[in-house]
């Protein structure tokens, strides 16, 4: 099988797996939030309500596709497609096992950070093309949030890059397999870098408490105010895909990815490790989302610039010193 065909097949499998898992996660989040709020959640469609996400898709597909009369039709239509494609494109370099990866790039970390940042353009496109003041304010908030949290996200991702000496996600996981299976094994800078990456990734995905671009108490539905039908659904799916792929990337960067006890002798166990670590982080994001309230805009930006950015800069410096002073790191 040629490399191009192999990448296409693996890419198709990864995309379908992400979309199917996102559908299951929508059901899980509804049941989880219902339990936290003394409700029952989905129960009517399918056993335990498992088919509710698919019923929602059928409902949204039947709704009228509307475009604001004074909006920009081309950008309005392209925005949800771009948001979903960018969220899925980041999964191309995620190594689920040493052999199961769509594109094992030498600059995989750079690809993830670059593609992930394009989602912000899609969100601003949606806000501007809607010609709606609430949508435009949501788009501007998204720009402010993304520009801010991209800085600690990149800096924290550089810690495992500096420690391992490579920007390949597979290379970083391989390095971790030789160092107690995680990049957080030097508690400083590894563990704080993981916490900062986790917070910044949550902010990039616009999940509570970092969802000021979609604050319904202030902006109706933010950038999605004018959207209906499958266009609205694409934003919804893109958010879940972004969160799920981000969890997988965090697992590869900091939690050892497929590596773990006996993974070298039983390759299938590596896939189990990767899936469990990814779903655990997704569960933590869901837990935080239904446990905390939304930050104000000024609080959100103050946390980033006053705390996360200076700390992440210091962690990169500590990682560089660790490489220079501790023998046997590379």
C-alpha cells in the first residue's frame, strides 16, 4: 500500500472515529450533566437514550436553511465548514499507536498549533458574515480570547518539545516511553505545563468557564445566533471534535500517548492506553464545564496575561535548563 493511500485510509478511519465518538460524547455529557443536576437526561430515543444524538441530527437536517438578508452568503456558509474541517484536520498527526497515524509529520506539534488557530478565523467569519451585533461581538470576543490563550498554549506545548528534542508527536511519545511513560516526569516543568496546556486547550475550544464568545446571557447564542439546521450542527460538532482531538493531543504530549506498562510487547494495549487517556481528559473537561460558572471577559484575559503567560515562559526556561544540566534527558 502506497503512503498516500495508507494516509487516506487511516485519515478516513480517524475522521469517522472522531465523529462517532463525538456523538457518543454528546449523549454522555447530557447524561452526566443530568446526574449532576438531579435530572435523568435522554431516555426516550433508543436504549438509555443512546440514539438521541442521531435523532438530533435528523431534526436539524429537516430544518430550514436560512441566511440573513443583509449578511454575506459565501462567508456565512463557509464558516461552519471551515470550523469543523480545522478541528478534524488536527487529528491527522495524532499517533494512536506507533503504526496507526494518518500523517507522522516531523513538525506535528507545529501542524496542530497552526491548524487549531485557524478555527478562530472561522468563528470571526461567522460573526461578521451574520451582520448581527450579537454575533459580531461574539466573534470579536473569540479573537481576543484566541490571541491571548494561543500564547500559553504554544509555550506549554514547547516544554515536551524541548525535553524530547523533537516536534514529532510520535517522537515525543517514544521519548516518554523511555522516561516513565509521561512528559510530566520532571514535576517542574512537566506537570505545570500540562495544567496550563489543559486550561488553554479548554479556552481554545470555548468550553465553560472559557466560553465568553457564546455567552447566552449576554450575546443570545454568540456567533451562532443566525445559524440554523446543519450549519448550526457543524459548529456544535466542531466544538466537540476540537475538544476530543485536543484531549488526544494532550495525551500524546504529556501523558505518554500509547506508551505504558507492557505496551511494547502487546501493541494492541497501546491503543487502549491512548483511548483511555483521551477519554479521561475529555471527562475532566466535561466535569469542569458543569462544575464552574463562566468567567467575565476581564477575568478571562487577566488569568491569561497575568498568570499563565509568565508561568509558561518560566517553564520553557526551566525545561531548557533541565536538558542542559540533567544527563541522559535526550
